């Protein structure tokens, strides 16, 4: 399976989950390293767009393509397992508790979660400190120009 992420150029080869560890996110609390990826390039684009003010076109982004072995066992969180407000903004603490528990249990290297941005699409979260994380291969990094029409006021 291929998964994707968009990253600033300085961090294009960094799969440590350090950014999420420092800032926290929808699926992790500050202090918990987690690598966020998307099932498609389009979802990556949308994820960046919702966090960028209108009128500002993101620059110096790179598309990172990762290959996850098909035999790598992943967990999954289904929408019906989540409370009704799970995708609200700002995000509720419950999703962070789920991601934190996933990392702290350490049973699985990755987890498929529903996207809060695009209904029916999915993000894949990976624990970069899991012993099997090394089986995930960075296949490619390439500059990613955003279409300016996505950011017009």
C-alpha cells in the first residue's frame, strides 16, 4: 500500500513524528510521536488547505510517498466507534486519547482512521518508535506546487 504526506522541504526526509510530538494533533497529544499520512495525494492537499489561511498559497512543500508492506498488520478506527463530535474543530480530546493509547500499547505499527476533512477518506497514523516501523519505505520525495485556486479569498 502507498501512503502520502506533504511536508515542508526542511522536513521532507523526517519520518520521526517529531512535529506531531511537539504540537499534538487530532490523533495525538503533545509528547506523543506520531507520523500522519494520507491514503491519497488529494487528501494530503486538502489537509494542508484546511490549515492554511485563505489568500496564502503554501510554498516549499514536498510530496512524500511511502510504501507500507501489505503484510504489516494495522489497526482501524471506524466512524461508528467515535462520538458524534469527533471531527469538530477544535478537535475533541477523545481522538487524542485513542491515538495516544495506540502508541502506548505498542501492539501495532499503524492505524487507519477516518479523515475529519474528507468524508469517506482515511488517514494512516504510524508509530515511528515501533520495531516494525523500519519496514515502511520512503519511496520518493518530489516538490509539490499547490494550485493557487484552492487558496483564493
